[in-house]
C-alpha cells in the first residue's frame, strides 16, 4: 500500500489530472497566467500550460507519485517519481498555490 502524502488540494489534483490523463482538468488547475517552469523553460498562460501537458506530461503518458512534501505558506515543495516517454526518474517540484488554483509549478534544474 502507498502512503498518502498530505499536500494542498490543488497539488493533489495536479497529480490526479496527470495520472488520469485529464488535460482539461489539468489546465483548469492553473490561474489564467499560471506558470510551469521545467528546468528553466517557461510555459506561461493556459495555452502554454496545455502545450507542456501535451508534450511533457499527459501526452507523454506520464505517471507521477509524490514521495515527500513540505508546505510553507503558499509554497509546497515535493520530491516525486515521474515516468513518461520523455523522462523517468525522481525530481523536485515547487508548487505555488493561490486559493483553489496553482500560480506556478517549477521543476528546478538539478545538478
């Protein structure tokens, strides 16, 4: 059995949307000017968030599992496992939550 990690609702919904291949639900999680930054490449706004979902996440058959999480105010930093046709491995993700939405999701470059 997989242990449930406590994260804010929009973060949990982000993971569910990816794992369930729900592009519309995924895009709706972000503010209209929401940002995804993937190793420094930025995708801002609904159209670009949809583009990232199509090329790097849902369109690539991604599955995501949070391994650990720490929330401080509006920012939740997670360590997660990711499997897709683009990338498979463990990464860090930094979510900024704004109410029921995500202002940003950042995967920082790791060395």
